[in-house]
């Protein structure tokens, strides 16, 4: 077993990818994800990326997000809605 080599607190190790750098916008994750949300306002949910837009939008507005399985039985969904004291339910036509 090798003995670790001590280093000073000022020492920095930077690892760089061999791939080109990717620009990272200087905005919050919520702002980044929601920046084009209006383009998808009439299309949302099941197992799609827009699910994240809905979740982040609820949280960004100060709400509490409680995701549910649309395949769950009606009684299970009812229990979850009641336990979460839900004020809003977001779904699509197929699951409604």
C-alpha cells in the first residue's frame, strides 16, 4: 500500500477534460430550465423533460412539489393529494 503524499492547503488540483469547454450560463438552474418554458406551455408531462420544468416552476414560485405516479390507483392519488394538502394538480389529457 502506498503512503499518501502530503500537500499544503494552498495546493490546487484542477482536472480538465480532453473535450472542448462547454459554456456555462451565469444564471440559476431554475432560470436556465424555465427560460423557454412558454414554448412548451401547451405540451407537458408524462415521462418527458417538461416534467422538470413543472417541478422547478412550482418550487421557484415558492410552492411545494409532490410528484405522483399517474399509473397509481385513484385511492392512492387521493391519499397523496390529501397528505400534501395540494392546492394545484398539473396533469395532461391522457392522465386526467
